[in-house]
């Protein structure tokens, strides 16, 4: 099954399919979800009248705060049916607990199987997993389960430790890495410093998790360019996912957005008034999960700002595609009259030679205004280098943040706090 049949149907046929699935989901939530049953009652929502995707607008969205304050009310199964507990990373507050049934894990495997197939991967590929599979992390588990369904081999190395990564590459000859893109630069640095010819390695593809590698026009951003220039033999595949949706959007070989799997999830893009925006216009990604048994979600606002693209893809899929995430709604920064999202800062910093690593710190000053301090690990800090950095920001964003030079080791400790599952680039103290 290279491309699922549902993804080759017209958008209207996909819509009709999802509306039928939505009917079953609403009945399941009414019967089994304490949270949604009370939501329907409180807002006098007759689920029998929700017939189309447009009718979803009659139902108030679910928020991260709902999950944090009433998490147990979302669970739709008896405790005896739960086989795995997963938590979100807690980037924007307390982690949310997700209860997974055996069927949910099968769905998770199928989701990642579809993602791997989007990237043109087969049972002949060998994966090297460079993300954690422990610490209650969904992504690492999803990739492992997906590779099993694909009937491909996987080497579970985990995150960090460039020496061990190269030892595994040389021992097992993986064809595909699953990795945080920024860590690939560390892998390349280690290879160059230790006489390893990474250009002749077995690696041909990388499934990227976490960091964005593309601009909104699908061209490589600075991070994507750096990786592709220093390791041109590999092809990068961007992905987007979250624990809450238990679904991923993975690029195909044409690299024009993450493909939507209509049998797993309904996607809306909403403006600040919770109204739909048309394709090509940025909106908050809002999802309704299909086929989830333990904790299904209805109109959950992810906080991520992105755009929908509904033109058929050259790969043969007709389902919508998700553009690169512009930023997270709650991480939006109002700085000196300019609205910014952290990825815009990262892209500038990645493009300045002499910066070993960095962390962006955002806080509120004494008069309630956002301030930005960028802590930079640099081997040769100076006033002139600080001016160069600020000039880059003024040229691109018209404003310049405060700069603090630190040792690269200290920045590394900020990027990887104890029990972290992903590298930290933003510290939001607001």
C-alpha cells in the first residue's frame, strides 16, 4: 500500500468520508467521555444535528487548559484497558497525561507506517532512532512501532552522544535516521573532527522531528540549508506531529508540506475568533482525532500556526498538506512594536558564523512589556561580534534583542535540562 486509497480521492469524497466518521466519534464521546458529555449538555448541543464538517463550528474548541485541569474526564475507557501512559513535553505548562489502549498503539503504529511510506521508505530500509523511546515520550515509541509495521529494522540509539551514533552507523549501516535536525550538525562536526567520511556513509534519508527545516514557501530555511550543504548526499523529510493528535504529517519526496491522513484526523485552521481561514492563510491548527479509543479529542486547538494547501500533490495524493509551522500562538512575542515568533529568531542565529549554540530567553519587564535576551555560546565573544549579531536582527526584523555571551558548555546545559526529551531553544519566563 504505497498510497492509501482514501488519500487519492477528491477533496469532496474525503470530506464525505470524514463526516461519516465524525458521526461515530460524536456518539462515542457522548457515551464515554465525561468531559464531552458535559460540554454537549452545557452548550445544548444535539449531536444528531452535527452532520457536516461545517457543523463543527457549533461545538466550542477544546484547549490545552481543559486537558490540564480535567485530564481524567477525557478518558473514555476503563482503567483495565489502558496499556500505556504517555505525557506531553510540558513546553507551555504542566504535562498532560494520555492513556493509550492496545488499539491506540496499533493506530499509532499505522500512523507512523503511513508517514514512513510518505517518505518512500520500505521494509528494505534500516532506521537509526536518534530520539528517546523512554521518558513517557510518544514520538520515539511511534517510530519504533511504525518501523515494525513496515517490517523494517530499527537501531534504538536514543538522543545525543555523537560517538555512539557514528559507532552504530558504522556497525549496522542504517539507510535512514530519525533525528532532530539541529543535532545533525553535531553529527557532522564529530565526523569531520574524527576522520569519518560522512559523505560515504550508508545514510540516505533523514526523517526530521522537532526543528523546522523549511520556510513557508517550502524552501530550506537556514538550518535546512546548512545540513544539506554539509551533507548533500542525504535527503531531509520534514514532519509535524504532537502527542495530543497522535498523528503525524510527513512530507513526500516533493517536499511541499506534510500529508494529511484523512482516516486518522480531521484538521481545521482557525483565526483568533475560532473561525475557519481559507487555504494559504495562516491559522491555528485545530484537530479532531479519528480512531482513538482511550482519549479522543474533538476540535482541540494545538496552539500551532500553520497553513493548509489543497492542490493535488505530484506524488498522487489529493488530501490537504500542512505547511511549515510558523510558530506557537502562546509563544508569540510583542517586541518593540513588532510581532515575532521564535522560529524567526532561530533562523537568523543559525545563519551567523561564530555562534556555537544559543538559547532565546523571553521575559516581561517592569512595565509589562516583552523583552528578549539571547544567550549565545561563542568561542570568541567581543563587542564587534555583538554588533554584528544585532545588525543581522535589525536587517531582517527591524529590531535587535539583548545579547549575553556565555560558554558553549553552559548553553548546552540550558538546552538539555535534566529529564528533557527535546533540545530547548526557548525559555519563556513571561
